[in-house]
């Protein structure tokens, strides 16, 4: 290449992407996209019936198929006593699918898997229009193989739909920025509003970047841009707050208590538990102070720690270098330059999500970080192509791409070595292949080889393979094992666990990064975390250490068997995380429930049904964990008296007396087992517990269990051995 040509390229910046019409699209582009989508579909659906879902949401979906009121409010039970602690949009989508096709794992997960595949397609399309087909293919592949994205796409938590809506909103904003039309901008606002109704304020994390990119880079004049943003803000407000406004218009006596709130209102849930409480702690999210939890101690290095590193961090270093390099390459481009706008949007998306998740002192589950994946993927594809063009055209940039690739390979080796004894051949292979790829790039750049175009293609392909090999191995571990790591549906993760997610040993930050200590490698970390998870929630919803806010957002402890059937959903006879196979009333199998143990015995459920005597609810228990497992196991409404963390004020003594007097509730469970317990130790729960023990009639375990050989007068003769807690019967005559 001549010196004059290089000077011209440096002055002009990176070469623009080729036109993106169908006539100029390379023949491999569409087949590559279809292959990536097919690969993702396999990862997201393989052995799905054997994977335990989150029974907290499974129960709500089931309730929504039995009651339109429960469907609208997002109620945990079909009797509409209490809602889940999230807005209902994801539940509405899954509920409609189950109403049409029947309740079951596949019926519930079909729209979520479709949303995950749709996210890949939208990201591919958006990146293609700016950076070209090669960049789009890389972005789609990176997103499809992000380990935590694979894990959460196989689960019924709302994050999959949340990410789909946010990516759609970002892509529409870029479209509006490119051509100046108003309609895509309004569509973007509607998508972010629906994201808000999927997971509240988390759906807004990327909004500042979206707003600023359009305000600065869109084609219309500044006054027109401001007017358009005002109109978009109106659409955003309507699409965000219609549900909360509708809930507030229904009298409190005629609606369920809004789970997660302190006063039974949706507005309190927005600002408290699902708002600032997530960032600052408190409001049912633990005490703050960055003490750790499911994702380790808060700090800038959290994404790289032993817990989250293998889930999301593989390509963050490359994405960061590509973002900075791409912005520098854009130089003094025109205000409306779409390449810089796209880099700013996806870079802003990544930075905002990174800082939010890294510094959050409230509840922070690993699967939240799936929202980072689209930004990282877009930067790897688009920014990576810009670095490759600069590598080819400008001697000053010849070191940047090889440096980014080398850092990626070294970090992958670090992550793989954390998993002691797991695929020990992989990290040396990654280093060797990446080294050969970098050498090939330099040979190409030197002009020595006579096969320069082919050498470039082979070198780039080898670099991509080396970069995604580690994430791909982690991602494949999820469907190949039938379930994610951690606590399956409650806290899905991919790959081998290399740290404990409860702030104990191994629960801190990563090695050598700010944010805490390091977790022990291998399965020891997981066993420690699971032991705490499985035994630390006896009913009050409080994990180890007494941080009620650190409880998971749902439990996999519910039955994997749809009500009144002998198999898991839609005939599936999945194998649960415990290794048990077949149908069990205690919920320890795959399917719509599955996950943490501790279910209700089939004998007790049968007894309660037989003696329900027309009551609206089968039973009342202290927390949502126990209620969810019973709802899925029995198919009957069950009351969660004090919500997920035990702090909800849904049940009062006056309310309990009213329900008993009307004959709508006869049985109350106190203690451990099925999520009993005092409900967080509040004065209200203590008052209810004391009244039930004084006026109720204890149900002897011998009444429903053949295994009981002795009896004591209080009806809990062998509860400590069977794991069941005391159940009391109350009738209208017991209410003075």
C-alpha cells in the first residue's frame, strides 16, 4: 500500500460499510444469521423439560390461566390475595400462551425463547445497517453464546423479555436517528415503557444513552428534535404507568396486595423495592453497604469476580477497547454520523448497565447481567470491524486490534483456569489459536504472503473462534446438564460455579479486582452456596446472614407437575435438579417448578383438598416460596401472608378473621416446611401467629400421614422428622 493512499485513508477515517440492500448483501450473510439463530434455538430449548423453572413465576402464570383478574394484576394465587413483586407484563405474555396451548413448560417458555431469538435478530439487523454484515454476524454470535443469556433464556424469569424490549427500543432509536422519522422514536418509547412494565426501573437503565444520542445526532433541526423527544416522553409515560395507574383506580379492598410494597400500592413498589432499593439497599433489598449477596461485593470489579466473571465478562475488555478505538477513529465526523451515533448508543448502554450492576448494593442476581450482553455484542461486532479496517489501513493502528485480541485470550484463560478440573485443555487451546490468529494478521499486514485475502479471512475466523470458545463452553453446559448452575430457576447460571453467591467464602469480588476477595474454584463453591440456599429459607424468606432482602426473586421449590396430572408439563417427565425423575407432589422435578427442595407431601395436599369445605383458598402460609410450590403442586389458590421477604403487610389479624368468618379460609400453616415461619418477625405476624395457636385446632400429622406412629396433643408430633410444620384449622365459630 502506498504512503499516499495511507494518508488519504487516515484523513477520511475508517472506510464506510457497504450498502446494505439485498442486491449487495454477501451470499453468506443470511445463512450465517440462520445458523446462529438455529444454534441459539438449540441452546435455549434443548432438554428444556428437564430444567427446573422458577416456581414463583410458574405459580403466577398458572393463576393467570385460572383468573383474568389474577392475569391482569400478576397475582401469585388465583384467589388474588397477593401479587408477585414485579409488574405483570412477562406473566401476561406467558399466561396468554398457556391459556391458548395449555399450562406446561413448553407452553410457558415458547414466547420467552421467541423473544430471545428475536433479540438476536434485531441486534443483527441494527448492527448490519451501520457496520456491515460481518459485524452483524459477530454481534449475533456473541449475544447468542453469552453464558448468562443462555441460562436465563431457559428460565421463566422476566429478564429475557426485558432485554428483547430494550434492544428493540434501542434499534428503533437508531432508525429514527438515521432517517429523522418520528414513528420509530415513538415505537422506541413504547418498547421502553413495556420494558418498565416487565421489570420496572431496570427497563430504564439505557434510556439516558438513547435520549442523548437522538438529541445530538438525529437529522432534524434542534427544535424539531426536542419536540419529537417531548412526544416520545408522553408515549413513554403512558406505556410505563398505565398498569400502576389502573391498579391505583381499583379500591384496595377489591384488588390483591401488591407484593414487595410496604403499603400495598404499585407506586411504592416502583420507587422502593424495585427502585432505589436495588441501588442503595434497603426497601426489602438488604441493608446496603455493598456487603455482597448473590453476585459478590459491590465494586467496579464485580463483573470480573469469581461469581459473575464466567457469566458475562469474557468480551468486556475487547468491547471497551473497541468502543474507545471506534470513537477515536470517528474523529471529527459530522454531527449526524451514524457510526459514531451507534457506538455512543451501544457504548452508553454498556457503561450504564455495567456501573448500575457493579455498584448496586441491593439485591443483585447474576442473571441481571444478561442486559449487558447486547451492548457488549454490538461493540464487539461493530467496534471490532472498525479496528480491523484501521489495522489494514493505518500503521498507527496496527497494534490496537492484536492487543485487544491478546487481552481477550488472556482473560479467557484466567476465567477457564478458575474452574479447577473443568475442560483443562480449553484454555491452552484458546491461547494457541489466538496467537496463531494474531501472527496471521501481522503476516497479512506485512504483505509477505501471496494468499493475503485468504490469510486475512482465516486469521479473523480463528480469532473469533478463540474469543467465543470459552463462553460457548459455559453456554453449552446449561442445556447439556439439563439445568443451570446455582439454584436453577431461582438463580440460573451457566458453566461450573467458581464462587459462592451469598457473600460468604468465595462470595466477594474477583481476583485482583476491586470488589472483594475470591471464591474457591470448582464445585466446592457451588456446594457451599447451594447448601445455604437450600436450607436457609425455612419460611421467613431470609437467606444466610439474616438479610431478608437478599432472598431470590422466586423459588424453584415448587412442584414441577401441573395440577392434577401425573407428569410434568404437557406430558414431560423431566428430571429435576435433584436427580429425581417422574412425578412428585413435593415439587422436586423438572417442569414449571423445580429447583430448591422442601415441598408439601402429597398426603397433606390430599387431606387439605378433601377438607377444604368450599373455602376459596386451600391454605395460608407465611411466605411466597411456600405458597408458590403449593399452588403449582395442588392447582389450588394458596395465600402468601407476608410475601417473598416476609416484610409485606398483606395479612393482618383483622383480615384473617374476616376470611375465616366468611368461610374463605380454613387452614393456616405456621413454622418451617412449606414456607411457614413467622413472616419476618414483625409485630403483625407475631399477633397472627399467637391468635392462630390460641384459637385454631392443630391438625395431627397422623390424620394425613401413614408414616406417623405417635401423636402428641398439639398435632405436630413428628413434624421435626418429616419436615412439615404445624397446620391449624379455623372455622367461623373460632372468630369471637
